[in-house]
């Protein structure tokens, strides 16, 4: 099975979990969404593109600033995710958002047709992120802005890395190959700047947004992690009940330094963010 097909199937399975957890995702990821919003600086009447939008919350913050004359195109390669986003936009009463199932690596849109684009945690999961960046550059008008976010290194994001480390140690989750898509595949700001420059972007700025993942309990953290991370859920399905319990307790121990006396977790997180112009 190709990487692209595997990812589509994984996001098909994960879409329901993202729908259940979207309020928590909005809350946890707010510092990154705010950085992207401020960086892209949407203006009334502009046309904006949201790539790999998932449930769409970052793009919807942008849409609120575009006014009735502006337009946001919210896209994702997963039809299920697009439907989750469509329902959320209806709940918010947004009338200036359009939706399309679209693979970010093959952006079949008119050249120079958007004022800006945003991609939160999408390029890093694509098999060919360089093609995606070139395609993004192609559809932006001259001087158009791109704001993106990817994840920093695993040691700075143990909230996400801890379960994967335990599963890899047990041989049920393969270690990522060099250059393979994954949450931490674009963690180096210098390499990210080079990728953007090679794709044709200029005035490139990178930064890091450090924040905290708050969870009222380990049980809530565990449930949310399995809901959002399809590869983890698939790997856990290959374990018996005793092994699952062992992994769970090992993760609890790894995150114990971030637990308060009442069991709540405050786990550090770090995202690499960038702003560039076409």
C-alpha cells in the first residue's frame, strides 16, 4: 500500500475522533492558531486557502476576518475531515467558506488565485512536502503570504512522543525512516527555511511557539491521544490486553514529572512556525 493511501485510510479512521475532540484540540492548540492568524494578517475581501485543514478551526478564525466579500477555501485530502469541517462552519454560521477534498501535494487550483495560505501541521505528514510547497507557491499571488506550523523535536513534545516511544520499543510501531513523513519530520527550522526558499518563497521567517498541553487526568489524556492518533490506535490493536495495560502504565510513568498532586497533567509542547511570501 502506498504512503498516500495509508495516510488517507488512517485519516478516514481518525476523523470521528477529531470530531469528538475538536473542542479540546481548539483549546490545546490555541497559541499556535493565534500565531498563524496574526502572521497571515487576513484582510477583508481577501481569498485564503487552508491546506490539510482537518476540522478547520484555524481557517475559520481567518474567515471571521475576511468579511462577506472575502472567501476561505478549506481543504483536506480526507472526505471525512472535510465533512467534519463543513459541519463546524455551519455551527459557526460562516457563509464565506467553501470546501473541497484536495491533496495538498497536488493542488489543482488556478494559478495566482489566492492572497494567502495557511497549513497547520499538514506539510510534515505529506509524502512529498516539497511538491506541496511548490504547489502552494504557484497558487499564491505575487507577494502572497504563507503561514505554516510543524512540530518541534520529540523531546520537546513528549505529550505526543511518549506513547509512540513505548510502542516502538515493543516492535509494534515501526521507527520512522529518515525523510519519511511524520509529526517530527520538519522540526529543523534551518531545513524548513531551505525548503521554502527552494519552493520559491522569500522573506522567510521561522520561530517557535512553546505552550502547555493541559489535561485534567491521565485517563483524559490517554483517551484523547488514541482518538487523534490513528497510527497509535492501529498499533495498539495488535497487542493483547496485558500488553496494552503495560504500554499505558509505561506512558503514565514517562509523563509523571508533569503531573500535579491531583493527577492533572501539564505537558510542555513546542511548534515550529514560519511565515513566507511568494
